[in-house]
C-alpha cells in the first residue's frame, strides 16, 4: 500500500506542524493547573493560556481579554447561542449550517424561540435576499457559518455584518472552516461572537476551541464552577474570559494550539490559503472532466479549500471506502453533519464525497487523488 | 531566608488573564505574581506584588496596557 494521502482537513487537519506535538508533550510534562495557583507549574500553564489568547486574538482581530477557550466549536456555539438567545427571540440561520449550529437552535426552538432558515440556490450560494424577507420584529440574531463544511462556499460576512448592524441584530459566526486560513477581523467587521475550533485550520490538537466576544457584550455562561477566583462567592465570576471557562482548562492542548497559531502567523495566512486554494482548484479541474463525476458548489464563488463530489449514483460511502482501501486516500463521506445542505443539494440518500486540503498536501498527492477518482469512476461507468 | 515582614504593594485583578497581562507588561524588578494574600481575599487567585514606591509607575503600566484591576493595597508580607 502506498503512503496515506490525507484529504480530510475539514474534519481535522493532519499533519500538524511538528512544533504542535512538541508543545503538547512539553506542556503535559511541566504544566500545573492554569489559574490554579502561583507556583511555577501553575504559572507556566497560565502564561501559555495568556500567550495563546493573544495569538488567537491577533489572528482573528479580537482581544486576549475577550477570547475564551472551550473544547471545540460546538462547545463555543452552544455557549453563544444559549448565552445570548431566549425563547422570546427570533433567529435567522442558513441551510449551510453544521449541526453544531442547528441543534442548539432547534433546542431553543423547541422551547418557543422563532427560527427561520435562509436557503441556497442550485449552485449552493446563499439567498442573501432571504435575510431581509425573514426578518421579524423580535429578530435577535443571525447565526451562520463563514464557510460551508459541505461545499466550501464562503459566506459574505461583510454583507451580514451590515445587515445585522442596520437591523440591530447580533451576528454569531461559526469560523470552523476558515479560522487560520481566511483573514478574519472580528472587531472591525462587527462580529459579535466568533466561534472557532482549534483542530482544523488553526492546526492545534482536538479538544481545543474558543470564542471571541465583542467588547461590552455579556454572554451568560453555560457552565459554572471552578474558576480559580473568588472561591467563596456563590456566583461564578462574570468577567471575561474566565466567565466562560468553568473548570480546569485544557492547557496541554492549548499549548499545541498556540504552537499551531504561531506557525500560521510566521508562515503567513495568505501563503497558507493560496497554497490550499491552488491545490483545491487543481483537484477540481482534474476531476471535472471525468465522466460521471458531479461536483457540488459554485466554482465561481469564493470557496474554502473543499471539493465535494459524487460519482454517478454511487453511494458516497462506497466511494470513500474504495479510496481508503484501494488508494490509501482519506476523505469524508456521508452527511457531514450538514443535513439541510444535503437536503438542498438533493444528496440525502447518496451523501457526498468531500476532499478537503491543507497546505501540507502536495501536487503529487492531488494528481494521485485525481487518478484514483478517474479509476473508480471508470469502473463505475463500466459496471 | 529573611522572615521579617516588609510592606508590599499588592494589586488584585478581576481575572487571571488580567494578572497574566500584568506580568507580560512589567519588566524584571517591577514585581511578581503571588497567590492573593488572605488579608485581601479569603479565596484564591493571583495578585501582583511589588515594592510600594513602584505604585504610580505600575498604575501607568496598567493604564497603558488596558489592564483592569480590583484592589491596590499596601500589606506587610514576608
């Protein structure tokens, strides 16, 4: 079997820069509890968290004091949605959302909150006029992804920021597919809450993530408990960022996240993005001419480095299994936790095969991927 | 080890992040992080401990770096 080719970076980026693993190993052997004392081991962990807050905030245009760490983007989105919205409100979201957005919203909807969902056209582009059509007097927020994890289609955040500002709405953004790859200036753009995960474009370990909150916005915590502060108070401290960080932080993981973000800052986000988009474009072009291959998403719209396709009516799971077992190529198949996007694209039954690239992929790997798709498609056509 | 109590300037913060920002903003000789003394707070957390004569300078450091603090007191500490 040839060396593994990893095209599933939209799920978890792999490989990581070597410094990430080194940082986690160093941390796990030296760190005490962050914010849990003034001894050297605790201070080492606290310093790491502070450096990581600064680095992430610098990358996404926020501030260290308003950047709270969580376990992942799902954690962050649950905090933001539950901490800002009530059953009295109405929220607008989109069909491009991951279940990490949809399920917390459905949960609130079941308690009485109004929820409207903006659709997409046949190419997968958002119906931006839909936001105005769906506006209600009690609309409180727009919750949306910065890029579809299914098609890679980028959301026009500038449009949504203006729309939210004009109508007095909060803008909560899921940057799972874009943080670390696409430039984001949360404060300048007017994003109220930016949710991110550490294990994708930020190149950190799984179990790391966070959210950046706009200055002056108070988010009610989802969890309360140990904070390392004001232990005799019955109420959890309200000051950011620890207000949203009850319990001992994953400082070992955040040490790795810091190393990942430092790699991005040193390498340059533009350099990383350009490489990834070139690879994605090369792959897209390569498979577009293969008979039986259908690619989802509008090639003329801005995209994250994701190419999603199907081969004829072949079950996407079968295609993914063949790629894995015959070619040692890792892709994501099935529903991608994006049920509404699949329903809109008509791929509920078949699912889809998602290729997602990182700057560590090579042109040679792309060519091998194209050849593998061509062979599987040819076999399918001749069945 | 000197076991004579000396007056020290102790500054407390609303968050650990603010305490860490203070450490990052200060230079060697301008103080250090300590567990909050019981005279200030019966709970836990970190405080900045420095020589009392550095008070004005440290206030300026906090203002320049947008670091919020809770209390600033002179306490006799070992």
